C-alpha cells in the first residue's frame, strides 16, 4: 500500500491560525478526499536528544503527516486536482516553506519473527545480535 509522507512547520506567530485550520478544516478535508484510506497527523513536541531545544516560547507547529492512499494513481489525481490545489493555496502562506510530499512504502517488518526464525532467514545479520 503506498503512503504519502510530508513534514512541515508553521512560520513564527502563525501557530494558532494553523491549529484552527487543521482542526476545523484540514483533517476532515484530507480524510475525505477520493482515494485516501487514512490520514494521520503528528505534532512534534521536542527533540529526544535535547528536550530544551524547543522551549514553549519558541515552539513552532512542527507536523509530520502520513496519508495512506489506495494506489499511486489516486495519489497523483488527489495532488494535482483543482479542489486540492485550491485548498493548499488557502493556507500555504502560513508554512515555513513549501512542504514536499514523498511517496513511501512500508519497509518489510521482521519484528514479528521469533529469534529462531530471524536467525534462520537472516543469518548474515545475526553476527551482532
């Protein structure tokens, strides 16, 4: 299943405008676009290695969004469609820069394998395990 992934930040002082837009319009709009199966949005709080790096006074609205789409053609149609383009034009000026959207696919997970299954299938990777 293909995913679209984007990350962006608001311009300083535009956090409240973006929060209002996100809650009142964007979440519903994107989740109801044709071809969108799921839309998850995450707001980052601070860096793991330096929690003091983003103090509340200078904290911007930093977002990571993941959109699961039916297929790449649905994603292309959504991204270039006039409804989506008009929607993006409505708030793009609040963002720090024009956000890029990437096509991504989930990496195969070996997390569910038992240790024996993992060793049997990935013996070259177990030298440090």
